[in-house]
C-alpha cells in the first residue's frame, strides 16, 4: 500500500528523477512556460515552488542552494527577474493548465507557467 508516500516515481531511479526535475525546473525558469505531461507538471509544481520561496529570501545560503539545482543563468534569472515580480505573493507561483492529450499515446498534457 502507498499510505503516506508523497511524490511520483515515473518508473525511474532516484538520481534519474532528480535529474528530470532539475532539467524541467531549469527549462521552466528560462522559458517561463513549458508543455509536459500532467503528472510531470504536478510534480514540477511541488519542486519549483519550494525553490522560488527559497529565492525570495535572497540570502547567500539561498543562492548557494539554488546553484546546486540550476545553472548560474537560471538561478540569476530566478533571483533578478522572476522574484521581484512575485515578491508580494505568499504562494501559488505556478499555474497548470490542462491541454489536449498527446496524439500518439493519449497522455494527458498540461502547460505549466510562472504566474506574474
């Protein structure tokens, strides 16, 4: 049974899951909206909202922690461009919009974007 278990595994090992979330998160920060499967978007929302909250602190430890997950370009854009636009928000930094299923395998697709 799966009681009290959080997060999705995506049929991947832990390192592969972490790499997937890092790359999706970086793409979301750099492009500000991406299209992916609905389950990936929901898991990315959990991941990226924690990172945005950390970036709002704008401390040395926050900068270092963001550099562990994202490239210098992505972390710089997050701190300098995105955080000032959402500094008054207390949460809900991303929005998931369901779109038409993918044609080849009918996977539920979604667009995830950063709310400004």
